[in-house]
C-alpha cells in the first residue's frame, strides 16, 4: 500500500473524516482496529501484524483524537490492565467525558514514542501521552492469552478461557 492508500484506510469510507481509534488489539497475525467516525459511527478493520511499524503514525494520530468531534485530544490518564493500556483522553470541546480506550500495551508503547515519524498526509501531533510504566523483566513477566487477554501460567499450551493455542 502506498502512503495515500494507508491514509485512506484510516479515513471514514463514507465521508473521509479521520476517526478516533477506540480499540487496538493484536490477535494472531493481525491487529484489529476499531475506529469511530464522528458522523458515521464505529467500524472495524484489520492490519497485518507484520506491517505494524508502517502504521504506527496512523495509530498515533487516531488514538489521540476525540471520538465525538475528531479534534486532537490529550491523554489525561493511562493505566495498565493485563495486556491493555486503558487511556482516558480530554478534548478541548468535549472535556474529559470521553470513554476509556483499550489499546494493546505493545502498540501503545510504540505510539507513545515521540521520535517516530508522523504520516505525510496528517499533521504531526503535539499530544504528549503519559509515559508507560516500565515492564518487568521477561522472567518476571506475567503471560496473557494473545486472543482474549486472560492471564496464563508459564506452562499453559492452550487458553482455558477461549481455547486458543499458546505459542
């Protein structure tokens, strides 16, 4: 996909508005994106996991945006919860009444990196999200099912909650 095609992917297919990303989840070999257009509601699409780095600027632009009006929003709080970062943003127009966004922790870490380039067709963000708390060393790290986020023991081969095979 060319850069302009990437931008189209993150625009509402009905009106072309850049919507707010309200949910990002890595599942299998894809990233599930749920995005809300202020005019046309929620839609869902997938991005190949192997191309994640290519889409980081678009993820960043969509996550730090008001879902009601599409304006740039500022992170006012973030909290790690299992494999998720739960973030709360505030919009200059709608204040802090925006719902929590569920963003996969590894993607949130990538979009929080201010040094990553912004997409060419989107203005660079001036939003500075709160830094993510340091992750524990791999030996101390708690494992979670990549499909449903259920905590796992180190020896699990399948998730008890959803039945997914654990690699």
